[in-house]
C-alpha cells in the first residue's frame, strides 16, 4: 500500500554525501571489490561508462534495466530500451497487467540474464549497498540475475560500511523521497536494504566507477 503523500518531502539530504570521492578512494574501493569477487573498473567519464556497459552485454541478450537516475544520466536507458539489439525485459513488463499478472511480472523481473542498475553506496572496504522501497531490484542483484552490472558515481564511494548506511539514510533516502513525490505523488521508504560483501561467483557482478557525481 502506498504511503499517503505529503505536499513536499520533509527530509533534508546531508550534503556531505554529495561530494565525489578522490581517485585514490576509487582505487581502494576497486581493489577491495576485486578481492571480494566483484569485478571493478574505473572509467574516465559517463560516456565511457555507457560504452563499457554496452560492451559487456552481447547483442540479443535478455536485459532488465532497474529503475535508476544514474542510468538515465548516462543515456543507458535509451540505449537499451530504444534499441532492437537487445531483448528488453522492461518492455515485456510494460505489456503485462499489474493487477491480473502480478505473478508473471515477478517471475520475469527476478531472473533476467542481465540486470543493469546502480547502487547507493560502495565502501572502500569492498561492500555494495542498495536500498529500496519495494525490493523489486534486490532479488536480481543478490542472486536472480545471471550477470549484474552497476554504474556508480564517485559520490557514492565512502570509507566504511557504517558510512554507507549513513549515506543511505541521510542522503539517498531524502533524495529519492523528493523524486518519488514529484514523479508519482507518493513518498518513498527506506524499507529494504541489501548489503553485498562478497560475490561467490567471480565475474558475475561488475561495478563501473565513474569519477563524477551521478544519481543519488
């Protein structure tokens, strides 16, 4: 059930978590992610991030693009959804009735060959954190998808796991709450949090670190 909307979000983002991490911090995060079974690459800019994502997805692959401000900023949603080179899960979902075909929607969205999205924090210790109001993208990220690709702006890289949790509560949640009110007329919620500390299938997950602020 949706939370009744307020006229505007009462939450105030902590600007501390909007500052991009340094190149040295990105290097430390990438090194630790690799130690934890998560492939990590630092790209030059958002254009290279887009090219890198597309290079990782073979044509004709089934791809689910999770809702993400970051993907919209780099042009990935348009590149995947408007192309006939890929099998878009999102397009198939849009053709289903959310009232009568909920089970089909869950099955289709939870185990795609590829899922592409973003996260809300990456730590220099090698942790990945994602928050969600519904949890719809957490299943594919944690296990369901065959391959996972995350595009991550440098402002999301923080020193420790506690810093990551603080970032979720103090920055990502207030920003998403304001976005949800504007887009849907309902408040968001910090209802479910996924923390990935290690990937037991090396190569399954890739983090693309972009040295600029992208998304929340």
